[in-house]
C-alpha cells in the first residue's frame, strides 16, 4: 500500500500537501489559525494558466478544508477525493520545520482493496 499523501513545509511557511497526485496548500496565516485557535482553514489549490507563464494570472481555488478533530490530537484534511488524518504532533513538527515531511493517512480505509 502506498502513502496517499504527504505534508511538507514550503516557502514562506506554507504547508504543502500532495494527495493522490494533486497539490494543495495551507497558507501560513491559516496554519496559525488552525494550530493556535483550532479554527477550520481552507485548503487551496493553485490552477496554473497554461496560456500565460505569468504567475499573476494563476487562479487559487478552495478545494477543501483542514480542521482539528474533536479531541484536538489530530488534523483532519477534507478534500473532494477523500478525507485524511495526521497526528497533531506530526503536523506541528512539519509546520515548525523540525521535520521534513509527514504522511497523511486515509481517514476511512478503502474497502475495495479488501481492507477494513
């Protein structure tokens, strides 16, 4: 079984998520809102304008959100493709730059593969 997703720290303290070939971001301000105040934050995706190489023409769309779970010990990432979870400690270590990356785990196992 391969990892469904990976969480890494990008430029300007942006959290970058790679999930099943798609790339999402949580900006630095939203990371602080999530970690310090427990607020739900948007999961952004940058759509590149193929006709123009100018980054100013890129569009940012909200493709999901991230929130702390009820116990406050994990971050749940909600996307159109599925829901993923990461322990809060791992998320914090990546956000502080103490860890290079951390795996995202599927919240609900895929029953089509025969796993429960």
